[in-house]
């Protein structure tokens, strides 16, 4: 259903996260509520943001591609059903209107997937005699300057960083260059892509790409095993998670943006355009539950390369989408930041951190490669030997301090979540060894899993007057939301009194009404000011598994009400106002929607 937005004219409001992703698993962009492409990097998600007005403070007319009607009073937006093709209807005060179709082409052609670094926009006049202005001002070098242009009869070249872009169009080139308002009397087609001649008739080729892209996505969605309830919500999250995969390598990024702060003025501004082993584990786990095996297969190929390159040594928490290890963190001095709240960071120093949970998060999704007969490539003995090297490191590090899943920058402890992930690595390796008929290796890993479990039960358990609880680390008694994941990882059963006691105290200390904090204690940047959305979904899962299903459903529906008009969530939320903060769209949060919908939905059998 189309979602209306406020009438907007010359006095533009500040940016917000009411954004609509488009993409093709090679390049992606975020459209605002006025049909402006306000975020988009080339030649891939972690490249230079040619479109960067989202995080460029008050500079709204550069780093953007926008269509605007003369006398524009309203805009309405919706996706074409089961696709990331966005339709925006702009209306003017005289009743004239246009519809804009935005997408990045993706379909099979010549025996391979056609997914160029390209944004396609089709403008269709649908009422009256609309007069329109086109603003197309990509930037270069992280906002240092507007890209220089050259032009021909039917194209404009933009000298952006990394890869020059060429706009091919049947719209008047002079009007586009001069940002001059003109009357739109026929459909107009815009192809912004590689700096090479466009082959064929722009009108017919772009329309063919639109039809083929629509067909691709609707067939992909058709293969998903969705829950009976909340199908549209799950489908939108699944499509967006797939857009977060860089298909060339299989890497899955944590979010499409950099430096949307977790809270205003907090300086918790991070670059999330990289592949975290942890986040990717949760993403493929959620999509596996829907049967989206293509994402898993591509990601397993990425993991195999990471493991091979590590040569049995330490594996980082994150890598670039191309598998590059060094992600030195700098700031972009020419970008003012989201709502003028800098800094804008490029790179992420977390790559230098020690985070031992990543070993378990490599083992867990890889296990499916041995067991799932639907996969094109079934893992074998050589893969198991390689995976055992990862398990060996998990075993060695299960009681060693690290930065933890929250990536503390100034302290290290033996984090319970990391230790439980090491246990899970040993436990699942035992399962695979047994499946492969390797009885000696199955016992070997089972014995190790038992030792890790005993260590966790001894070192992480905190006695107190309320029945005791598992602590967030071996060295202290504070609580964090990751303790709720003991259920998901099958470390403990929901009716175990140790978990029940832990859950009561986690909920008491970290729950803020309908929201959940990661932790309440101060960290490197002070006390947390916003709730972490995935933690709220972990709370919902725990409520359901502990027999409080009605309460879980109510809280889940409340969380769905916080989504953007595009059906998505960012990383964080103000637990008083409900405003979204943090990078967008956040894979963690979308995973939470999928997992909770599957857990809480009525069965398909109810309609038989």
C-alpha cells in the first residue's frame, strides 16, 4: 500500500531514516520521501558515496539525485509487490503528477546475473501537465567536491571517485545540466551506470530491465517459506537482507550506511558497510529459516576464503566485502554528518579487536553445508578438516579475554557470550563428525564441549539473594542482553531455573518499557542512551519460549509499529520517543523481525 508523506516545498526538513532501499546485490541506494537518492556508494557498498546528502548536514542540494515538481505539495510511496522497485508519486498544487520508478537492474542474462553498478529511474506523467526540475549532483572523495561533468548529445559523464558514471537519458540534457524546470509530456528514462556507451534504445531497454527485474524478485520471493502471519513484513525484511549481500564475494554487510549515530551527539558513529562474522551468522540463520539458500551458499564461499587466508591463525571480527583485512578508521572532514552530528567515519577499528565469538559463528552456519542435501555444493572431509582448525582456535580461546560482542574499545574480559559460542563450535563439530561417521572426532569434540560447558557454569555463574544468574563475563556480575541467547544457542533449556533466574534479573535491569538495552553500565562513551533493537527481539523470543507468548506477541506487534514506511528498522531506538537512530537498514533488526514472526505465527494448518 502506498504511504503518504508530508507536503514538502522549498523549506526542507532535516534528514530522517524514513528511507527506501533499492539495490541489486552489487550497488545500493537509499531514497528519501521526496524521491531523492540521498545515499549511494560506487562501485560497491563500501565505496565512495557519490550520493551523500543524507550525512552532509544542511547541504541538501549536492550529493543527491532528485526530481521535484513545480508547486509540489505531496508525495506517496510504495514498493512494487515483492520487489525492491520503488514507486513514488509526486503531486503539485495544480493537480499535475508524475510517477517515478526507481530500481537497480538484476536478472539473468547471457548465462550470468546482470547486476551492474547502475541506478535506473523512469518518470511517467500521470496527471495534468507537470513541470519538473532534475537535480543530479554526485560528489567525490567523501564530499570533498561535486563531481566534474562532460556531456554529449544524450549523455552526461560524472567523474566520481573509483568509477566514473554516465547518465544516458531521453530527457533534455540541457535542462538536466542547468537544473532548469521543464514540462514533462512523455515518459522519460534515466540510466546512471558505467562510463560506457549505452547499447540499444534507452526507452525499450530500460523498460525491459524493469520487467525482468520485477520478475526476478517476485520469483525469488515465491521460493521463500514464510510464516502464515506477518508475511508482508517478513518478505520485506528478507528482500532487504538479500540486498545487504555483495554477491560477487558472498559477503554480507551489517548495514548500508556509515555514521548514523546511535544517539544524537553521542559520537557513537560507526561505519557498518563491512562484513561482520557475527552479524552475517544471524542473517544467514534467519534467511535459512525461510529457505533462502542462495544467500547461504554465497556466504559460505566467502567464509571459506576467510578461513583459508587465516591459515589456522586468528580470524578478525570483520572484513571488507572483498575480504580485505585492514580497515583503518579515519574521518571524512568534508561531510558534516547526519543532522550535522559528526564525525563521519570511514573504516572501522574493530577489525583490530579480539572477539572470540567469531569462531563459533563460522562453525554454526558452515555446519549446514554438510547436512543440507538441497545445496549445490555439499561439504566433505577436506572442509571438515579446515573447519576443525576453526574449532581448535575456539577451544583455545574459550576462557580468554576479548572485547566481546559489544566491541568495547578500552577493556577486555572473558565474555560469557564468547565462551558459549566456543562451546557451540565444539558441540556442532561433534554433531558433524558423527554425521560423517567419524566416531573418534565426534567424541573428541564432545569431550571438549563438555569441558567448556563446565567452565562456563563455574566461572559465569553469580550467586545472589535472588537465586543467582549468569553474568555477562567471568570477572564481573553485571548483566547484558546477550545472555538471552543462551536459549537460541541451545546451551540451556528455557525451563531451567538457572535461565529463569537470569531472565528475571536481565528483564528487571535492562528492560525499558517496550525496549531492551544491550547493557545499562557505562562504557567507553558513557551510559547508553538508546535501546538496541535486536535485544528487544531477543526479549520477545525469550518471553515466547518461557511461556509468555501473549506478552511476546503484543510486544512484537508494538515493535512492528516502529518500522519505517518502507517496513524496515535501523539499529537503535530512543526508548522514550521511539525515534530511530543508528545505521540503516540494520541486518540485526531485520533478522529479529523474521525470527520472531516465525516463532510467534499461527500455523498454516489453521487455514485448512
